């Protein structure tokens, strides 16, 4: 057998001889030798005798090559040769450097994460199966009536058909749920890192205007609003790009001065948050955290700083809570002085004698500088009512410097060395109100802020927050900006964040968290044209709010919108066209371009600027309608008197006359749920929206945990839905730019309150069945039970799979089902009646503002949960409970004492009665208060209903006595 070592030697020797022969043929060994070495290996050695390291036997020694040689790695982003052996001619030419090789590749800012197919595919299959079974079941029900109780059968079949239709409307938009993720480091790298167009690494992000809305300091305490403002002032976003506005629709001096106190405290709170990376940046929530405040804190002065800022915040709270007394004392002092002057003047006019009649003087409300408050007074007179006062605009925090302003050490307070102490611009706005004008509630206030902010800062994006929804995640705006600035972001009209609530009882008795909607329905809509606008926690594109079309849109043709085509671009014929006599540009009003913005030239000129600044960077061939990098590096111009005067003018009550504000521009008027209508109109023009679920909640707010307040809140939402159904905003009249399933989702928004009509009837059916001794079917045969079992099992499987992809808990799903029955039998029913009265009789609907006050009971954070406040909304659910309980008792007694008991009908009726009562359990628990004590009014209503129902039943089916027939049967 030949020796393997000799064989390898021979092969190596032969290879070297061939290489030498090629060198001789080429005539120059240096260059050819370098090429040969690169063919054999990327490494080189300093040994000129041999390229390969061999052992004494002649084999290649890998161990020595790894640990004892001077091997080189070539070129790449892990290593780059300094000498010219591998970085010049050998690897692609002269002038090549590692900095050239390390140029960052283009990266998207967001990505779509689809639901795993092992969850989504069974989910869709179960939906199809249940839909088919429902069709067969309804067909069987129609073909098999109950001749003994046709009235009972007819009512049940009608209700079941509607329930099936309602379920289809709800489930179809859930067929394509998606999740999304953002890349915050990529956002910083793209917009805030040094580049050729931005050598200093300044922020190239667009500006953002944050809107806070409040209306009544009694129901929306200024301390709550101040904490929301402080959380926004401290957000992690370029200070010079951020502007904050608060709309005080009540014109209250209490709110005005509380905001001034908050800005003063923010001079300490904001740098403290930046220095120690505080989360959350709402001081009240931060100091009430149950976790260790020193966790992950490494600065040695953190404990001292926290103790000091806590004392400052306590003093701020005391000052804010005491503002009412301070203002009243101030007004009393100034009014006494003015009254004294009036008396002296009257006495001088009367020749030095005291006047015979008492001097009249209107008691004014005074500001701290000794001037009259231009808003609503404590004792209102003309021009100083809540609905009749001048417009107010006060810039409380000026436009910040373009460059960071670093703090200095101060032993008496806090050491802010190296910390940017600038504050964003903040302005207080209270629009003008006069008698005879329709001010359009919250929508009108928001539109006034849109115009004022366009004059003062003109941020291309607007973040809309309620006064009790504070920023819980200081990176929230950056998370939303990832979507707006990503490829295709110019087609996004708004980013909707989920609503998260604090102060909810642990059991969430009345489904206040609403996780089934926010984590289920909204995620599903994100896979279509986008989530609906829910009123708060929304980042808008200003240009989309102005009623313009997206730069690119699609049309969905066919019965089910299955044919997707590019929508034609609609442009205005000429710029000097007479707008009053202009012909419509499209076959649908929503596709017409907005033309009447008002008589402010400064505002009109700001529109194009906002549109350009809201574009994503044109840094990739796939980015359409982009802007050049570095276009937003210029500093903001300081505010001057003419600019502020123009901002005051655009919040006047007459500015919207003969304009399209509220019709095509801004928040849409005419509905108590202006949020849903505003989002619908944007989708109808072809815009898309995105649902942004952050790892740490973006915002948190409060919700009413009292049963009465919760039902009134649901009543307002449902009434708005009924208004949408009977208005031109009905999605059945939508354009072709609205996707079919998105149209179904919006149609369900307008239809769902009408389910209450059938739900109330169906909740009474078990009791009627037990009273009459009949059932909705002639008998509990195999077909009925099989259908019922299949429908129930498929519903359970669908719910479990929905829980899987949405991340909600089963308990939350069950609470949602319970409150669906409670709200459907009370608030939704009243909403339908109110909506019909408005449509038929023109009766306007007014609602009280939902209270956002903090809990007054320090010993029990959930004391409000047990408070029973009687309302007419309780009547129908209470009647359902009483009637079903009475029917259960009567049916059991009748069946037990009957000669031939009909147990199948009894069990059928009992099953459905207990189904109704189990859904009504939270309602009954809410009526019993903290210790289970039922209010007297409940006993009165229960007694009256029981007596009425008993007398009614006796009159309908009077007892006939016992008779014995020839067959021996006993008839009762």
C-alpha cells in the first residue's frame, strides 16, 4: 500500500512545480505570485520559503496556522488591512478605505409581523365552519316551526337571524390581524446622526404639535391636566421641534393659573427627568409607583434629587389645590377696592353727599396682575359667560433656543450640569364664544387649535390627547414617527395608539379596559385600511386633517372590492377658479378638494409648508414623495406680535363662516362621536392609518368605574353610532377608495346599537317560555341539540384562537360579553330611541361631560365602584332580572307539582334564563353596593314589576280549575 504522506508530498510538489512554470511563462514572478497566493488562501505569512505550514510529516498544521502565524483576514467590516497588500490593488483599487466599506445600508423603520399561520389558519377555518353551520341552523329553524307557540318561535327566529348577521359584521374584519414593530435606533441613525447633509448631527425630525383638551375644571381637575402637561413637556423628542397647546373650552381662570404653575414647576421637573431617565414622567404617577424607585439608577445623587423634587411637587400640588381660595380672596380684595372707588365717585357726583340708592357694581374675576380675566367670571355678566367670552391665547413657555442650554450646578437645588434645561413651547388657548353661534363642542375646539397652531408652530404632525391621558412612554412620539417617516408613510393619515387605563378595579367589573376592542378589533383593522380614530392617543398628519387626498390611493372595484386598481388623481382645474360656482371635481363629495380655509393668508401659506415637512426622507429608490435630508435643520423663527395677533384672530367664533371647517376640513361636525366620523372621512379619501402597540404603554388615562357613569359613557358612544347610520357618513355611501372589509367594519359601527332591540326581546324569551310552558322549538330533539352544540363549540374555539393572537385573557373576554348584554339592554336601547327622535323629530341630544376627578376616598381607591346612582338606564336590565327570576321560580313549582311534568321544556327554559342571569351578574352586583345592601328604590321597582307581571299573566291566561276528562287526564 502506498504511503499517504508520500502521496500528499507528491501532489504538493507537483502543484508547486506547475505554479513555478506559470511564473516563468508570465515573466514576472511578483505579481503572478500574489495572484496565486490569493487563489490558495486569504491569509499570507511572513515565511518566504513556503506558503503552507507543515508538520514534520509534511501535513498542513491547522493548530499552528490558527495560533502561531501572522494570518491576515482580507477586507470587511470586521477587519481592514492597514498596509497596501490587501487594501489597495489586491481588493478593488486605490483609494478604498474602511469608512467607504462601512457605509450603513438603508434600513426600514418599521416592519409588519404577521400572526403565526398555526393560529390564524385554524381561526379562519373555524369562522367558515361556524358560518356554514349558522346558515344550516337558521334554515332548519325556519323549516321547523313550533305550532304550539308560533309567537315564541317567530320572535326567536327573527332575533337569531339578526344575531347571526351582527356576528358576521363583527367577525369578517378580523380575518387578517397583524402586529407591527418599530426600530428606534434606525430612526436616530437616519435623522439624528452626522451625515454629509447634517455634519453636526442635529435633529432632522419634523415638528409635532400636541393638543390637550379640557372644558370644565370641576369635572376635569386642573391638577390632573397639569400632570398630563408635565408628562408631555418632559417627553424624549427634540425640544425645538415640540409645541404644546391646551384648549380650555370653559375659559376658566382656575385652569389658566394652574397651567402657569405647572410651567414653573416644569423648570425643575423636566431636567430632573432627563438627568435620571425617569419613567413615567407624570409626577403623580411616578411618585405613586409601588416598585423600587432606585432600580437601575446609578447616579449617586439620585436619592437626594428625588427627595428634593418630591418636596417641590408636594408644594406644587398644595399651590394648585389652593388656587381656588387664592383667586377668590384676590377677587374679593380687588372688588372691594373697586366698589370703594365707585362709592367715592358716586359721592362726588352727588355733591359730597352719600347717594340715596346703593351703588351697583359687577363683581369681576381678577388676574394676579390686577387686570380683569377675559374669560368666564365667577359671577358672570355679558362677555364673561362660559358660552360668551373673548378669545384668549397666552404663550406661557416661549419658543426654545435652537441650541441646547446646559444647566449649572446649584447646591441649594439640583445639579443640572450637562443637562438640557430647555422647555418646549406651550400656549394656553380658549377660543372665542358668542351667543348665536354653534360652537360644535369638542370638534370646534380642536379645529380652533389646528388653526392657532398652524400660525404659531405649524408642526406637520398633531398628537391629540384628553386632559387625563398622560404620556406613559417618553418614546411614544418617536414610535409613531417611525411609521410616518418610513417608506410609504406619506400615505398614513394618523397613528392610533391603544388606550390603557389606571384606577380600574382588579376584576374590571364593567369591562372598562375594553381590551377585546383595543387588542382584538383594532389589531384586525390594522391588517385592512387601518384602525378607527377613538378620540385620544392619536398622531395626525396635519395635511390629511385639511381634507386633502393622499399622494397615492387605490380603488376597490367589484361586489366585494376584490379588484384593486390605482385611483385616478383629482386635481383642481385652475387656481383662480370661483369657488362658490365651482363644479364638483368627483362623483363623491369626500373626493372634492378643500378650497375654503378662511380669510387668513398666513394660515393658507402654512399648508404647503406642513405638507413638505411631513414627507419621509428620499434616501432610497423605493421612497416616493420624499424630501431631501437636512431640509428641517433651520432654526424656528421667534414669535412676534403680528403672528400672535393672527393666531388670536383664527380662534374667533366668526372665522369659520362660509368655510369648509367641520365639513371637509379638520374635525367633522354633526355627531357626538366626532372622532369616528373624522377618521372615516380620511379613510374614505384613500388614506391609511396604523395601529401602534408599544412594548411599554404609550399613554395611560382614567375611566369611569361607577356603573352609572360607565353606562352614560356607553350611551354617548352608541348615540353617535346611530347618528352615523342615519347620516351621509353611512359607509354604504362610501367611495370606491374604502376597502370592502373596512366598509363592513364602519357599517358595524353604525349598526351595533340596533342589536339592542333584538337582545332585549331575546332576554325576555326564556321567561316567556317558562311562563307559558312552551319553548322556542317543539321539542329538544337531536337536530336542535346538535346544531346548538356545534355553534357553541365553534364559538368557544374561535374565542380561544382570538385570545391567542390578540393576547387578551379569557376573563377579559368574558367580562366583555357580560357588559355587552348589560350595555345592550340599557344604553344601546336608549341610544336607538334618542337617535330616532333626532332624525324624525329633530330633537337635539346633549350629554354631560364624563367626570375625570381623582378618587376622594384615600382609604379605598375603588370607593366610586360601590356608589349607586340611580338612573333610568337601570329600568330595562332590572326588569329582565326580576322577570327571569320570577319565571324560574314559577316554572320549577309548576313542573314539580304537575301530574305530567314536561322536563325538557323546563330545562330548555332554565338554560336560557341562567344564560341571561349570568350575563347580568355584574349589573346586579353593582346595584348591591359595597356590602350587598340593595337600595330601597330597587325593592320598590322589583315589587312593582312583580305585581304587574303577575296580574298581567293572570289576565292573559286565567286559571280554569281542575277537571277530570273521560280519558282520566287532569287538565290544569
